[in-house]
C-alpha cells in the first residue's frame, strides 16, 4: 500500500516563524520542507514515548536563548516589536479601561511601566491563545488589579492621563528609559 500524504497549513507565531526561517537558511532548504521534517520527527517521538505535546499557550513565549523575553524590548532597535507592543497595550487599555484609566501620559519613559504593560499584554495574549487552566485567568486579573492600585496611588490630574491612540513619536526610540 502506498502511503498517502496530506497537505496541512500550520500557523506559527512570528518569533517561531523567524526561527524556522533561520534554521531553514542554515540547512539550505525551504522553510516548509524543514517544518514538515521537524513535525514528522516530533509526532513520531510523541507517538513512540506516549508523552503529550506542550500546552497550547507555550508557543507565544518560545524564544531563542540569546533573545530577551517577548515582553521586554529587544536589544537594539526593533520597529516590529514596538509596533506590535504599542498595539497590544492600546488593546489592553481598551479591554480594561477601568484598571488602566490612571495611566499617565509618557508612561513609555518609565521602564517599569513599559515592562509591566508589555508583560500584561503578552500574558493576556497567551491566555487568549489557549490557556487551559482557569487559575491563569484569575492570576492575570489579580495582577491587573494590583497594577491598577499602583496607578491610583500615583495620582495625577486628568490632563496627565494617557489617551490611547497612534504610537507617540518617542515610542521606539533607542534611548535609555528615565524614571518619572
């Protein structure tokens, strides 16, 4: 009997797709060919040892060892990260306006605020992408409540509140962050 092949479409998050392209370049073969070989190998290995694949939401946090975590600004200028992260933070604010209504304009000048907002945005995406444990959702909301209390304690006037919109001209410039 002749084995039948099936064509499948697999969607990878940007960091994994970039890694696949780099590996394929190094192996001097098309990314789809390498991906098929890696997938065949992984499926065979799982079927042989009976271990299940990793949970669905781990792919968003997959990175090469020399890369920083996805919620931290990459070393050097990375326009794609800045564009994606700004959009994710705007979406986070749109989804949880009550929690983030005291976020001050210019938050991107403070590394702690930038890292917290980015971490919350990546965490939210990981949950939305396929969390399987409701405790992940509860932990996220607990942390979001804690951050909202921090923002409330910082105070400030209505004129200092950040209004979500297009990226600020200073967002994404490679400069040391200063504390405000």
